[in-house]
C-alpha cells in the first residue's frame, strides 16, 4: 500500500516514517515521505499561476504540460516528456491521477450525497477509506486535468494496479 511504501522509503533515506502501519494515520510532525495534502498538491501544481493549467488556460497549453485524451494515444507515458511547471515539477496535469492524503468526502463534491459521521453506518465506512485524487489522467478531457479539479470517483489507495491512478510523495523539511 501507499503508506507502507512511504514508510519504507522514509526509513531507507534515514527519515522518520510518517504513517502508523496499523491505522494508516499520518503524523505530520515526522520528517518522512507521505502523500501530499490536497491543498499542497494544488499549490505545487499551480506553481504560482492562477490559470486552468500551470501553462495557461487553453487546451493547447495543456498539451504542453500533460497527457490527456486529446494527445495521449490511449496510454500512459514516461514522466518528464512534457514541460515542467515553474517549480520544475512534471506531469501535474494528466498522465495519471495522483492520490492525496485527504479522504474523499462526497458532500464536498455532490451535496446530495451527504455522509454522516457514524462509523457504524455502512455508507460512512465505504467512503471513509477513499482518497481524493487530483490532476486528471490520459483518458480524461481537459476540464478534468485543470489545477483546481478534484476527482469525485476516487479509488482505494491499496489497489495494486491501475492504468490511470498513481501517486507522488511529499516530505516536510
């Protein structure tokens, strides 16, 4: 799973693991690797811009920065084949969705699907383990690849293989 990967990477690099391996909860006071929080992901993606994509507002601008359904040829691509953003980060738009630390809360996307706080509620438990994904993927329209778009059909982070979801790690310094 993603948390175990981050902990192993942290230990190998001499940092403190962030995740409790039983609860999968993050301790943000640790200096190891972790998934970025959703707001950290968007801040990093934008790299100081306010446009739809970190390269501008048009589909042509997206084409310079990422792989989406208009240019991917129906597949993922190796990282760093498109322009990086102003901070040197590649593939923030398209190619694969990226997991964030945040749990997905349906009410934040779809007001009609309110989920209570009762851990005994099956609906609560179903949504509790879903993570927000950001960035869009090679199969998506440009609107899904925008800096501000949150995915609302998230997938479980412990799934081992996906052809359109991945992750990048962050670290407190």
